[in-house]
């Protein structure tokens, strides 16, 4: 194996797959919708595109030796065309429930029908799905879930990725199916209490009605059949908990990670960060080139105010998507050679950072430096406002 394509590379499992493949010394190519948010090291080749677009998949799969496939839809519609563009060797992130049908079983069959050299990695419930409770933890003292006493053997996303990496690198796993779970069964109520212990906060657990649970699934984009079956499945786990497999240990040679370990690693996501924590995490993310992590610290409706021109009027942009699109448009011809970050300087619910950019205009070959000061406002653990002041004139309009 020399080059491996990773789809879903910026997702909960895919990012760890990329890390594992890089550690193994192979070349990684990633299909991503927004390359500037990917946050990968320079040695990862980024191909802009969507997994649902066969043309984009064809570009990404050109001359690769194998692919890690994540199909992110509740339906297999369009998957056959995409699978036809993949290389012969495919490791597919399926589901423990694939034998019962649904999208995971459908995609597995499409891979068989296409004559691929497949491996099916079938995890049960993802521990990382507990992030869906994060807002309740940050803003309330109660978490409402369907069937609180449903017993689940949730698996850490790093364990899923570890199995995916070793199976894609060894042809002995071709034609094999691996059922993956965490090392123990915890009820959903026990999971919530585990997270609560990790952050030092008391939380109550309340049950959703079946109707409320179905509606929550529909709001996430599930079709009515999947919503109904999911609610019924959770109810069934009260008396018949999910199984526990030892596959992770058998394949990796180490114990599977526990949900308590997952909760300790992700504790910051369930509590309101202080201004100092937000500021330091923001600086660390930018210094490491992890724009995705920096964006995760901003509120969706963040407001950015920056000068239109030196000495001119200010322009206000609202929302992370609009801010990022504006930056892409204005900096399309700029290559950033480096950035010096000074700060953060903290006061009340604000912090300031000074940035000095070493940049190259690729059209003219002109190299220059621009220094700016950004003043950030933090509310409820998220950046809600940024105001930009330039020490040196910006190259054009604003950044």
C-alpha cells in the first residue's frame, strides 16, 4: 500500500483513520468538502468534493491502492455509482445492525456486487454520539433520553479507527467482517452519570416519550421508518442489552477503551469553558494550523467586524459560514508562509490576540507582512464577536 483514500476524513472516526495511516507511513488522500477547515498536516493530500458526487470520488480515487469508505446517509441511494469509482480494495465502516438490513446492509451488498475486495468493520453504538447531550450539560441539570435503562456497549471512535487502519493495511482481512463494541455494557443513565462525574456536575436523567424520541430522530434527518425502528430498538435494550465483543483486543492486542476513558477525554465538550480556556484553545488551534478547532470555539452566529479599507468604513459579517466564505474569496491569491501569534491578553469576558502574517501574493510574487489585532468577546464558552484592527495596511479590503 502506498496511497490510501479516506472518505469522511474530518469526521469522528475518519480523522483518527488519517492519523493512524500517517503513523503507518503510507500516503493519505482525503476527500473533504471544505479543505480549509480540514486541519490536516501538509502531507495529507486534500481533494475537494462530496462523497455523494461520483465525479469527485473519481478524482479522489485516481491511482490510490485502497479506500476507507464512510457512507453518511440514511439511505443507500446513489451509493452504487460512488462505489463504482472506488479502488478494488475497500474497508467499509458499517454497523453491527447490518445483518438486519437498512442502509449499512445495502451498502455492504453493493460492495459485494461490485466485486470489491472488501472488509466490513461493524461497530455498535459510538461513544462519541454522547456529544448530543453536550448542550443539556452546559445549559441545564437534566438530560432527557429515550429508554434511560437501555444497555449499550458503546465503542470509542479511536478503537474503530485502529481496527480500520490495521485491516486496510493487511490483505489477510479481505472478505472478513468484524463486529466491534466497547468492553462493557452501561445503561444510557449510567453513561450520563459517567460524563457528569468527569466534569464534576450533578445531572438528572428523564425519559423521553416514544413520540418525543421519534420526533428527535426526524429532526436529525432520519426517515419515519428509521425513526420508528430506532425508538423500538432502544426500548428492546432495556431487557436485552447490546452484546460485548472482544474483537478490538483480539485485533489490536490491547484492551478496548472504556466509556469512562472517553468521557474523561471529551469532558471539556460538556461544560462551559472559561474565557481563559477559550482564548488559550483558540491560540493553540491557530498556532497548530487547526482552523477546524478554532471554528469549533465560535458561536454559529458569531459577528466579525473589520475595516473595508484602511481608514474606511467597517463591514460586519455574521455567521461562521459567511466569514469563512469571505476569507476564501479575499485570500484566493494569497499563500500564507507563516504566522506569529502574540497573546492571548485577557480581561473580563474578552481576549485579544496580535497576528503577524508572512504572506505571498501568488499572482505578483510579492511577499509582505501584515499585522492585526483581534479583540474577541466570549459568552457561554463560545466566541460571539471579533473586532479587527490593523497595525499595517491590509493587502486588499479586509480579512
